[in-house]
C-alpha cells in the first residue's frame, strides 16, 4: 500500500496502521516519522545532447521549498553553480510566478572540437531559513564532429603550395602543427573549401584550380580553367573561378570536379577577386557572386543560376574606381569591402544600396598609409593586414597594432581554439590570436597569402 500526505511542519509524527482480515481479526502497528525541512526543488531536464563546435543552450528552474501548509516558502534560494564544463557560461534569471520566486539557470556552452564525451553541469540550491540544500547534476553528452584544420595558400610565383595545419589536443593543451605541404604548380593566390571541409580549392595562375583533399593530404586534381586563374569562391556545391587573362567565370561541379560552364564577364576586364553572397546577405532574395575588376575598377553582382545557363551578364554592375584587387564580405552587416591597391584605399558599401543604384553608389572610402595585403570582415569589424601593422576598424574607431606584421588574415570558427578570434600569417609564422591580439598558439610557415580555418567533418 502507498499513502501520501503533506505534514504541516517539521517534527516527529506517530502514524498508526490497523489491518483487518475477512474474519474481522485485526492487527495494529504504530511507527514514528521524522519530518525534516524540505530542500528547494531543482528541475530535472534529462540528458542534454550536442555536437562539438555547436552552441548548446539549456535552462533549469529552481523553486523554493514550502515551510508549512500555509503557503510560506523557504526563500530566497541561494544558488551555487559548478563545476561546469570549461568555457561554459550561465546567467541566473529571477521570475515571480503568482508570488512564487522562481530562479532559472540559463546555461550556454560551445564545446570545442576536443570535448567529445560526457560532462556535468552541477547546480546546488539551498533554502535561506532551513539551510537545507539539494544538488542536481545535468548530464551533457557531446558527440564528435570532425577535425579542425587550417589551409594556407602561398609559396613562390613559380612554386605554389598549400599547407594543411591540424589542431589537436595533448595533455589538455591545444596543438597546432603542419600536417602536409602540397605543391600545386605555378602560383597560389586564393582558396576556398567545401561545406564538409573535405576539399580545398586553390586558384593557381599557371593552370587552373587545384583541388586538395584534406583527408588524403594530397593534390586530387587540377581543373583546367587555364593560365590566369586568379581567384575562387565556393557556393551551392559549385566552385566559381575567375580568369584575369580571358575575363571569364567558370562553374566547376564540386562533386565531379568537372567544368560545367565558362562564361565571359561582359564589361569587366581583369577580374581580380570573387566572393559568394548567400541568399539573405544584405537583403538579397537569391545568392549572388560579387566580382571586382582590376583594370576597370568595377564591381559586379552576378546570378549563379544565370551563369549555369550560360549567361555572363551582371545583375548589377557599377564603376567604383581605382585598381580593385580584393573583395570581402561581412554577413552580419551586409557590407562589401573593396581594396584599391593603387589608391591605398578600401571602399565600404552596402549591397542593398548597390543593387538599387549600381551606377550612382557612393561608397565610403577608408584611407590607408600602405595598401592592405589582405582583408577580413566579421561582426561589424574590418581587419586589414598592412605594412604599418594590423589595422582594426569598427565604426569610426581605428586601431593599429604595429607589432603585428600580418600578410594573410582568417577568422577562427568557435570551438577550434578557446578564446581564439583571428589566425594570421607573418613572414615566417602562422599565429592564432585571441580578441586582445595575444598569440595563443603558432607554427612555422612563410610566404602565405591566404588562410582559412574550418572543420573537416567525417
């Protein structure tokens, strides 16, 4: 038999039970129940499951224990959170629910790519009056995702090279080492990678697009887009390659590694750089490719679907001026940044403004003492690697760190290096930097022009 009863207060209570049989014979038993103070209630949310590199968010509610049957509560509740997984953060939210003070622990954690396994997020709650506590361990399961890598394109003009760096963990410390150096022929000026990180595509001015397998750490194929292949971008399972000698754009099937179509870039001479803009970027209804011309100083947006149909006409095309050599995008703001090496200037423009008025756009010009070697734009911040140092521009604020002589710039995705924000190449090193531009970890590597950190998923 099971009985339930809420005792009105702390103390010792005598409980008697009398049992009768069919003949009306009975027996009686009496026993004492010691009623102690109740502990706060901590919600049981079950097991939390996530993957390396992906943010996990969960909430746990804590309610105070009753003091008696009159509705009085043992409040406020004192909370102690910890231990928690390294890098996990939390906030405590207070809510009043019909007079009941409820506390909510809201936890966020992005596991690194070395955190696969089981973890504990511990919450301890204690009543203020009776000082009775309860502890709950939230079990967290992190599934393995892939291998963090960095691809670097560089070398000499006659010997293009791709270097694959691998991140790892030894004795609790993140490591960063060169796994392979792959020769790709003449020149290596631009790179991109596919969605699962299994292939890296590099523009080689001597012959075409070099395809490097990250699992094989080898050159898989040279796609013959011709001498003069200047830059590449990846989007919608195609590699998009521009050729500065033939003024053309080629679409390469990223699965078969075959050229599907090559179209002339009408009205543009010496295309210098290309970037993929997904649907939604700056209000775009459909994806676009942004291309800049060095000889004509122009910017063009082209519809990839039209290219696949054999049409190389720009959907929007306008002259910006100068000798444009680089274009990068900031997805958070819908901004394009165009580098004019001749004028030592970087132009900033909103893509939606350009789409509406490509012939009348008035971009913001940012002056530099030295022309940038490379640009990176993320979260409203423009980074520029220059001879004067690493330049950081946010709004009207500009900071120059002259001690950092970078040549190539790349963003560090969350979970690869804890606290990491940038990866840069210098004259002889590749360095991972935190938000204060302190070096976290580095490795040897010189003559590197372009960098990309990513995860090769299994």
